[in-house]
């Protein structure tokens, strides 16, 4: 890694206690002579919290260039950073400022060592698959790309919906459920897992279909190759339903055909050496620990 690095920082504006960690990172980067730019909303938040921002600039939307992106928050902040990075292949490091975090897996205690590792080149880059949704050519507000999942859901006050599902133009089943989650391997430990979906190694070349509260007990999650093109036709009593792309939801009208497929690019995630997926899984899921 070159010495004169540039960093773009995203952060959660809902957490005030962990901002000392943000100040620590800013100080560490300043000592290194790094160029630092911060997402404008987070920049305003840090100014209100009286952080030292000498030499730091702010950016809007996707108007930033960086060698490394740092996400300060939980997995939600990481997903927002990934959406803003898009197809530019800038590696993202996630610093966990909350509780559970599979994507944001650098703890606050590891921050100093993590910055040192970046400059020493002691890290690996993992490429994680992205999926996208097309609504018959009608743009979804925000980005149609998801690192975790795309979910089709009933409205809060509506009855369950019917989701006619085809894979590569071959009819699969019509789900009678509160919704359906199409997840990447990265997203298998998110919304899909909470609905009984499988845990999938992040670099497996698959997609998961996980129904949300299915009406039939014999409907189970399904794993498909990530070359599959998934087509969904939704019927709802309210004549509307929701499409959630990594949690960013938009209303769709009944009769709209959704097409979900793997995107043409990957998200690059920066990992410290020794920070393996299985280690993260054991720690976050507390596998092997006797909690009695």
C-alpha cells in the first residue's frame, strides 16, 4: 500500500458515546499525513460533537475518491457505505461501534492496530457478491443494488401476499407469505437467518430464497446458483407491496414484475490478517460457548 493514502469515512449519527473512536482514527490518520474526507451528514454530526476536524473535508453522495473507505457504525452503516461505493472497487473496512456486526467486524480496541496494518499491507481483500432488482424498467428510489438482500414484503397493515416465483423462466412455486427474502451469501446472516434461512459462506456462488412467515409449513428456504435469474410476480389485497433493498424500502404496485439477478460487480471488504469468517461467526453467534 502506498504511503500517501486517502480515506473516506462514513458513520452513524445515532451514536454519541463511540465518537472517541472516530477521533482516534482521525488523529491516527493525521499523524500519517493521510487525506481524509467525511460524508457530509456525519461531518455535521461530528462538528456538533466538537471533534477536531482540522484538514478534513466533507463530501456528498458518491462524490468522493479514496484508497480506503472506513465505515464507523454497525452493519447498516456498512451497507450504506457499500451502496455509495458501488462498482468502484474501493475496499471498505468496517469498525463496529454498536453490538452485533458481521460486516463491521473491527472492534474499537483493534482500531490502532488496524490502521497500522493498512499502512503495512497486512490485510486481505475479500470480494463479496452483489444482487440487483429491476422493476420492469421503473427505477427504485436510491440504489437497486444490495450487498445483503432484496426482500418483497407485505405492507404493515396488509394481509399476506402471493409471490409467484420463477427461476430462469422455470416456474418454482407461489409463496403465500408475509414476504420473500432473496439474499446473497453475505446477507445469509441477516434478515434471511432471522426467518430460518441457512448460514452460507460469504464467497459461495449461491443465492438464497427464504420465505417470511409462510402460510404453508412445508415451504422451506432454497439455495440456488448465483447465475439464476429470479422473477417475482406479486398479488396483494392492498394492491401494493414493499421492496426492500438492503433495508431501503419502496412501494410497488401490484402487477409489477420484479427481476433479481447477480450484479456485474463485487464489493471489496478489507479484512485484517487472521480475521476469518469462521472466527467472526464463532464470536458473533457464540458457538461453542456454554452460557449456563
